[in-house]
């Protein structure tokens, strides 16, 4: 019995380019079903993952100017998704935190995205492809973890404008 010839391993640059394109398309496709717009959702997600923060901390975390973040924070506060309280470490600063309504809106979008992905996987992938996808996820997790640990390599000056 003859062995099947192995395909050559693609270069890391080619893999990286394809991965970025594919993951970006997946994120954009699922995000199009979200109830929350992407900028407010990103702010709510950051607060959910990192806890209460100041407007300056949110701006730094997203790489935008303070004024840009302040406008988003104002909208989210007026919508009832954020609460504003005093910073126990510095009374001059205000800490922003998710309200139950903000948490609920964020969780609803997350649930909807998971449901959409689950339906799409069930409808478009056969069992072997689902197993292959399951095997790829830990590899993708390792890539993401490594990038997160190494931190940004370029100077991330705040962008101008409204994102």
C-alpha cells in the first residue's frame, strides 16, 4: 500500500494571513446578528472581563482618546448599562461598572452568537469536520494565549475620531 504524499506545511506568514482573514470574517459575520453595536459591546465586554474602570482606563484599553470614550460612556450610562461611582483609591475619579441591564444585554448577545454558531456548525459541517474543528480549538487557544502574554509590539497611540 502506498502512502499518500503529504502536503507541504504552509509558511507561518501564509497561515497567519489566512487565520486573520478567516477569524475576522467569522467575527464580523456573527457580530452582524448582535443587538448591541460593536463599540458599546466592546466597552461592556472590557468592563465584564476586567471589572470597574475609569473612562481613562477604558480609553487606554481600547486605544482611543479620552473624549471618544467619554461619549460612548455617556451613551451607555444614559441607556442604563453602566453605573458611575467614586473610586475608593481616588475620590476625584469615577469608576464605571456594568449594571444588571448592561450585563443582561451583553450576555444576550453572547448567547445569540453561540446559538448562531451552533446552528451553523450543525447545518454546515459533517461529523468529521466537527471533530476537526474541535481539535483545532486548543491550537487556536494557544496562539491567542501566546499573543496575549507577549503584549503589543507596536506603539499604540490613541486613534482619532469616533473609532
